[in-house]
């Protein structure tokens, strides 16, 4: 035991770096009043002075605990940073085709790039100018190309997902009118929302 004096109130004994516990011996100075049971019924009269030995931990155990704490914090920080969100998504060239006369549905196209380290699922889409909006794709069925609804689409980590004529696209139903810029809201699998402005393009145009 290597005594280390810290004034009249506290003496701490530090064990060498072995598997022995660290201990602290606490002594109060003369004249300090203590409540019962350390007094003899008089708060100003000291009874037998207590001696308290507080076991802390062995040095190797402290180092081990510290290492585990640092590792846990690092893993938590990595987990948070590795979770992709709307800020990792970058949309480009968002456009909606003008309404064909006599129809109330149209299509939308865009590209979205995911710069995060985790895939992002888009699970819902809503357009202010439409009664309903859905993700669709085009699949071949024999000699016929058919349109199929997608419940969600995945933007791969570090990749790009394109919505283009003849492939993935947005379908807008119950459209009453379109303006030059039309807000569309995407919802991710974590419940976060991204609002994007789609410009209107003429009928027959793709860009």
C-alpha cells in the first residue's frame, strides 16, 4: 500500500498495478460534529471516530471497464452515423408530364442518389395536386408490356435509382390541375419525409 496524504480529512491508499483492489481510508479532522450513531448523544461531542475503507476496483479492472465504455460509445456513434436518412438522398431532374386533355392522370420522373452507407426505402408518395400517387414499374408479360404497382422502392447505398419512361415511374391519379412547380412528398421507411418540387413538362416530352 502506497499512502498518499491529502490533508487532515482524507488519506487514500493506491495499490500497485496488480489484481488488488484500490482502497480509500477516510478520516475526519478533530472538531467536526457528526450526528448519531457517531456521537454520544451530543452533536457537538465526538464519539469513536469511524474508519471507512472504500473498495474501488483493481487497476486492470478499471482499464478493462474504460476500454469497454470507449468501445460501446464508438459503436453507438458508428451506428448513428451509418443510418441513412433523407439528408443522404439527392434528387435530380424531377418532372411531371402535363395532363392530356380529358384525362386526370399523368406520370412523373426523377433520379435519386443515396450518398449514405445504408439502403433507404421509399414507402409512400403523395402529391398536392393529385388524389393519389403511387410507385409503378413496367414489366414484360410475353409480348405485352404491363404496368405494375410497387409498394416501396429501395435506393441502394451509394447508388442511384432512376424513374424514367419505360421503367420505374410515378403515377398520379385524380389530378385536377398542374402548375409550373408541383410539390411531391416522399416518406421513408423510418417515417421521415422529403418534399420535392416537380416541374411540369409538355405532353410528349420526357425531359
